[in-house]
């Protein structure tokens, strides 16, 4: 049994197939398959189920997987200990990003470029997904760090948060769209949206979770007619009169004619948050810890619209809060 075979096995499980694993490992697929077969032959049991559309671990494979990861982690720790004496940082960091997060409070691309210049031996893998899946992956140790949207003020057990953005949700509606009652200047009660088609981010995002919780508190279920991952698409649908777009304040992208109106949703007020997240005990690898420190230092004071007026018409747009 060789360490590289364990590494190949773990990679195939993580990627769900030989093709993606071979690409990640920069290997030819036949060679990767041959190494896994050799490992299975030596152990006397199949580790992978190849019968479905994706490759999954067998019962034995699932039992072996944590030990394979532990062995690889131990070898990596030996390497990192030696590197500490030479000042060299190496390893792999997996960073999760909610869709559109790069356009908000800090420039992820620039930060990663600077980090790579300082630590060229560290590989950084980016994963874009919805908040719920990324949060689960973070707690499972599949992600080292995540920039995600959340409806919660406090992190779940086992995680730590640093708030980047904390803003209220607004209802964006066109003059020719749904007619909302009980509008009070720049705000509208959530109950006024009860019977209207809503346009929102998909399930699993922080904004959608906040909307569903708020509606449950107000005694109704939201009628989501359209959903999309990008706020500017939601705004475009609302501008066409197809419904009321529910967006974080400041994320609405108004059409050139400025006809889309944003109203702060109240009673109850719902908030959208972007947070930098990591495991409560901190990332396990030195490389991830160094990157986390850089990200935390780069995060500005949270943008908070608790007292500010609802933003006026804007045309520059921004990425989405998941």
C-alpha cells in the first residue's frame, strides 16, 4: 500500500468520479484507475462502487476513508513541521464562496493573488455553492474557509463568523407591477407581500432562508414565482412587472429609466448577512490559518443599513448575497 494510492482513493471519492479526479491530480485516467484497482487488490475488498453515474465508496470504502485521510494528514503534518524550520508554507486550502461574493466588501481575486505571490507553494481551490451546502462542508472539514450568506446572527455550533455585510431586505417593484398596500414612504410591511408573486434567490441561500422565516413569523408562506442566483436578474424580472423582487438593500440594480422602486420590508424586518466563516477551532493547516488571517485583516467594518435610508436608484449593480 502506498500513500499516493490513498491520496488517489480520497480524491476519487471527493470528486465523485475518475475523470474529475484525474484532472485534479494531473494524471491519465487509465493510470489512476489502475492504481485504485491495485489498492483494492491488496486490501482484498472493493473500495469504490462504479455501477452508478457517479463513483461512490462502498461500505468498506466508507470505513477506510477516515483512516486514509488521517494518514495523509499525518504525512502533511510531518512536511509542514519541516517546512516551518525553513520558512516555507505549502499545502492546499479550500475556500468556499457564495455566488457573487467577490463583488462586495473585499476583492477576493486580489487577495488570493497577493497570497499566491507570498506563498507560491500553496494551492488554493475555490468552490462556489449555496450557503447551506457550504456551511455543512465547512463543519465536515471539506472546506477550510467560506464566504457565505446567512440569516443567522450567530454561527452554528462548531463554526465561527466574522460579519462582512449586514443589511435589511427590500422589496423592489416596478410601477406597472404588483400594487402593494400599506406602503409607508420608503417601507412596506411583509404582510403586504402575502398574495403577490415574489422573485427571490434560490433555496439554500441566506436571503431565501430569511424570507421564509419572516413569512412564517407573519403567518403565511411566500409565493415565489421566479428565482435566480444573481440579484440583477431578479431586478430585471421585477422591472418587467413579473413580481416583487426580494433583495438585500443596496443589491438592487435599477433599469436605466429608474422606474424600479425599493421599499424596506418591515414588521418583521429581515436581514441579509455575508460572513467570513471557519471552524471554531480554526483551520487545521498552517496555510489555511495564514490565508484566514489575511482575509480577516482585509474585511472592512460591516456595512450595516439599520439606520441608513433605503438606497436610491443605482445603476452599477453588484453580486449576489447567498
